[in-house]
């Protein structure tokens, strides 16, 4: 048994990274428990497992005292000196008490301990592998579904995609391949638990990093994301190199880059706008595709009043207020949108303190297309 066990422990140390000494300590501790359970013993014992010699020995341990109160745990100084005259009070006397048939029990216990430790080590390695991938995107295979979760195979671990992290309207079948975003990795008694998402804004960020080399290389930076998963998202981007068009880099030639991401998200619409440290410019950009005539800023309230052409008021607000809502999330500013006519009646447009943003080519073909797109959404 010792030779086979020694070979097994050496192999585990090489293949699983589990220290042989750690395993031997665990086996010895388990053998102590096995000895007490199988032989109805309550005394303190120590197990010595010597694989090189092929020996397993059990020693009782008793404290040397003047007056014995529990013979299972104590020995008198007089009796201790019979064993060895050198013993003194408070010493510990060890005597071998190895049962004759203890080898069989030891073999079974060792096997159980090794199996358990290997399982724990594998779970630990899987946990370490995936905890480092939190906030990252992975591709998995749908394995099974229930009323609450979709379970996605990621190789050595099965991740849970909860119902509140699923995009409304998406449906999956076993063996479908999907990209998911790892939001949390936790240790549990049954191994690592990985939670993934399809609705997290981080999924959109990682998809752009995968599709746009300028973002991956740090030339273009995603400043903020506002997302209503499955319907519409807005992202703001900024180029650290003045010669690079951040929006054009994300859109790609003929829209190829952004279209790949839209396809991955099953048609989710994505507005890409240029970030600016000037809230006037940033808010105006965020309300794309609507044109903006004027943005008035209240720094104390961190709010803005935006004036748009009358015929683009609905486009600026968006279906069920979505365009304005996403723009507010994207910029971090409150946005109050008013039509040009209403703003003039209220006397807030134009004003001496406002920053005027002229509407270029009002009534152009682009405006008509934008309005038509909005009408299509409404229908």
C-alpha cells in the first residue's frame, strides 16, 4: 500500500500541484479520526505515516501528572518513570497502540482523503482560473435550461445565466453558442459558482474591445455606456490621438464593426457618440440622432435645458422617452428637452447666457431619414 500511495502522491504533486507533505498531514489527521471511530478510543493519539519505510504506527499521548484523573489522557509520574526515568511532570508520554488490522482501515482512509483533496484542489484551480476573468467576456455552450436560469458550459465549469441577466426576447436551445459576461465568481461547498450576464453594460464594452483594434490598443477610449439591453444602447468614445476619428473607428467601414456587435446582440440598436468634457457639446452629441439648437447648463443642479427644432422633438425624446433617458445616463446630466417654439415662448431661447448651436441644413435629407427611422421605431 505504501509504495502505491507514495507513487500516487508524487504524481498528484506533479500533475495537480498538491504538496505531498500537505497530503500526508491530511491523511495522518484522518487516520486519527478513523482510529478513534473504529476502535472506540477517546485518548489523545498521534499517527506516524512513513511511506518510505512502509509503516503506519499509532501512538497514545498522555500527560505526566502527580495525580491521575483520567487514565485515557494522563499518566502518573511514577508510572512514567518506569517507562523512562527521564520523564518529568508536564512531559508527554507516547506509547505505541497500533491495532493489528489497522492497515486495511488506513488504506481506505488514505484513499478517501486523497480523493477529497484532489477534488478540493481542482475546485480551487477552477476558482482561481475564473475569478481572474470577472468582468470579462467568454463564449460558452448552452447546456440546459430551467424556469430561472440558463446553464452555460465554459469548459470545466458550468455558469448560471439568471433570468434577470437574460435579454428579453432572446431564446436559447441546448448546444447554442453564446457570448456572456462574467459578473461574479464565488466559492461554494459544491465548487466555484460563476454568474454570467447578457444585459450588463460590460458585455457591450468587451464586444467593442474585441471588434475595434483602436479601443483594444488604447487609442480610442470608451468613456461611458448607457444600455437598455435588447433594445437600444449609447456609448461615448474619445480619441487620444487627434488624427483618429473615434466614432468612425467604432462604426468601421460601411458599418461593419458595429454591425457585428449588433448581430451578436440580436439587433440591439447602438448609438455611438463622441465624448467631450464640455457638457454642452457632450449632451448635444448624446441626443443623437436628433439635432440640437441650444444647451443651457446649470452646474449647481447638474442639469441642462436642451432646445431642439420643433419637428425633431419626438426624435430627441425618443420612443417612451428612451433617447432622452439614455442620453441622461450616458452623460450623468439631467436633461430637460424643449421645442424651439416652446423655448421662444418661455423666453429662454435664444438668451445672452446660452450657447447657440446652429442647426445645419435644417430639413435636409439626413433629417428626413432620421425622422423616418424614429417613425419606424414607433410603429
